[in-house]
C-alpha cells in the first residue's frame, strides 16, 4: 500500500528572524503548514524534491541568494513552487527569476493578503505540476509494456495513418495490424484514437 504524500508546506527562507517569525505566524493563522530556514543552503539541504509546497525566498541573503536557490531548484526533476521577495526589485532580476520558474516576485513592503493570495496560487500550480508528473510516470510505465511492433503501430496510428497504410509500411497484413493495434490500445487503457493521442501528448514521448 502506497503511503500518502506529505502535506503541502510553506518554506520561509530568509536570514532575518523577524521576517521568518512574521510569515510563519501568517501562514499558521490560515492553517498552512510552515517551516522556516535562515539560509538557502539549509533549505536545499533539508527539503527534498518529493516535498510539495511553496518556497518563499528572500532575494538578498548571505551565501546563496534567493535567485541562486531558485536556479538550483530548477535543475531538480521537481521541487516546490517558488515566490521571491525583494526590497530591491529590478526588471532584469524579475525577468531572470520568471525564466527560472518563479511563480511571482513580490516587492517589499507587501501586505498579508497579497502574500496569501500569491502563495495559494503557487500551491495550486505546484499541485497541478505534481499531478501531471504522476500521470506522466503512470503513462510511461504503460508504454514500456508495449512490444516493439506495438510501439511501431502506436506511432503510426498517432500520426493519423489508417490500418491498410500501416500494414503496407510495416510489410505485414492488415489483420496483423488490427491484432497489434488492439493489444496496444488494451495495454494503454484507451478506447479510441483521440484518447490515444492525448495519452501520448501527456507522456511527453
């Protein structure tokens, strides 16, 4: 039996203890689990890729900056959504942060509701990303169960070719194509070509 995933958590990463305490209180007041870290290094060391949630990263910190932490997270297969906070915002910095995957860059001073709205949006995006990843992994497992011939038929069906055209290209009988196509559809758990195309697009294959 698979264990339940850990709850989505807000990770406050800031070298200022007052900021950490203030944000921790804010998130706890709306029943959001929260952990705080005084450096980017500590956060990266202690939070794994399977932990869902949102990281609030201060742009300017001793050691790794918030932007540097964000860019390291971008190299992981998956990680929490990121919101950067800064009192020294600039267009180039904001653009770089968004290219690296930040959900938003909040300029100080921000109000509590603005922070909460931004974090809820980040949690929604993080949940969507993880759901899509889980779907992709499940689909890829089904794809690996196909034989080489079934995979050939799959690729040709997705490209829009009819059975008789596939039979000609693979130099087999149309009945053989129908047999492999039926097995392929059954293994992939789809009922029609539209579902098959969606499945392949979702898989990223």
